[in-house]
C-alpha cells in the first residue's frame, strides 16, 4: 500500500485545477433537492469520460462502478450529495450562483466534485487494487425523506453489496488539509414538529369571554422542555427547540388558534420513540386541562448517524498516514442531522469532515449561510484522501 501513497498524492495534485473547475461549475449551477436534473446529467457525462457506465437511481441520483482486479473480492461505496439550498448567495465571485435564490451553501458541490476527482484517481489505479468501488451521487439530502433512503429502497446497497460506506462533508471550522472524525454515535436523528393549539378568540379586553390559545401555547412550549430535562437520561443528548410561533391576532385581538413548529433531536432510537409519546401526551393533556385542544404532527426525519467503531479506527489510521496524525482531529458529538445516517443504519459506515477554511482565516463562514465558500486547496485533499481510504478498505 505504501507505494501508492505518493502516487495518489501526485495524481490528486495534478488533477486539483480540474477538480476546482468541476466544483465551480456545480457551484454556479445549483439545483434544489430532488430537482438535480442538470447536475445528474453533468455527473453522468463526467463519469462517462472516465470510461464508466453510470446508471440513474432515485430519479435524480447516479450510481457507477469502478472494477479493479477480481471485482467480486470486496466492495467499498463512496457517497456524495448533490442538492443545494434555497439561499441567495452574497459572494461576489466568478462562479457565483446563476440560479436566483438557490445556492450550494452546504458544500454539496464540493462533495460531488471531490468524489468525481476520487473516481478519476481510482480509474487510473484500477490495475493496482482488487475489488469494486461503488460511486453513489445522491439527490435530496436537504429535504425529507432524504435521498439516501430512496436510494437504499432502490437497491443501491446491493449487487454488489458494500462492506463499508464512506462519506465526507465540508467543515469550515477546520483548515484545508485537516479532517475531523469521531467513532460511534456522531450526529442526531431529526424530527419536525407541527402543533396547532385551538381555543376561542375574541377581544383582548374581555379574556373571560374567550379561551386564549396563546396562553395555552406558551404553557406547552415551556412545559415541553421537561421532556428533555426530566425524562431523558443526562447521558443521552437530546434537543427540543421551537423556532416558529404564529398567533395571528393583534394587540387587542386574541386569535382562535396558534401554530407552532419545532424540532426534536437525539442519539438513541428507543428514546426517540419514547419522547414522541411523552410529547404527544403532554401537549394534548395540557391543552385539555386548560380547556383547549392541541393537534401534534410529528414528521419523522433521519435516524441518528453512527460511525462503526472498527471501520472508523481503520479510516483514522489511514488518514493519519495520508495527512499526518496532527491533521486528523477528534470531533465532538453534533446534534445536527444528515441523511447519510440511513447508510450508517444499513451498513458499516464512516462519515468524516473535510476542513475547508484557509490558513489565514478566510472562508470561515458557516454552512447554510449566503457567504459560505471554501479554500480551493481542500479540493486536492478531498479526492486524494478518499481514494487512499478506499484502497485501504479494499485491501482489508
């Protein structure tokens, strides 16, 4: 394996300018979740240039195989997501989004171009490894039910079945040239909450004539926090947040109903299910005790993401060989969500973070902001590292 290390680094460096160009094209032409028709066509064309035979999946997804010697020996799957966000870009760069109100603000353009770059490297090395590499370009990471779940339903993890699934995601908190990784439970499940509290509206000066749903909603919002503080184990991270409250009355008008939206996140599926029932009983019971009614809709989102410990240990060791141990950082748990979690629930998987900040502090804007951008050097690290990790896993 060691003889391939310098060769991969050379191939990644030689292709860096082309990988940057791929990313800039994708960045300038973003498409929303499940609308990635042009993106999928672009990815398909690039894979065909490499002599591969990409196939559509999940409508706007793409899957392709790179077969080495003895293709049936072992399969490793690599995933990149392709969708953008409904954000208006504020960066003034030549590759600024040309699609008004849509932007690659979460780095999926980086993930896609990086996987295309890794594919280019692996195609050139296909005589050097045994087994098969499955390339998975996924739609709709940003929108329920998540493109990963649809790809799995359509058999992306079969024929051939991967022994492991790898994914990477931009991380502006780390400089380019570093990655972050964590074994075990890393990211949270996510559920969307939609509450409607109904009472009887009327004049604000005559509360005795009304049944104030604003007051009931306020009690529910406060009381619901005890589900996290008193029902969850202190050792089990959980978050319950309400980010939208609409009580469409006026200074002197009590409305008939209040609409509330929020999110619940945790790192345990059993507790997740229990919390749903606790929340439902609390909302309905508290509203009833105050003479109102409450309807709660829970839209079940992605499961929690778990990095398989043995696989993650191997990935970390290989990454330290490629980058140096000082450039592989242990991450904390993070209660954001990612639909790569579906892959982690269905197979041994590892999801790591790719540093994208410049050494001088530029490109530090967070993901999901209109000023997000990356240090171009990350597009040399990303493809090369992914190719190296893949060859190490195939050699297992």
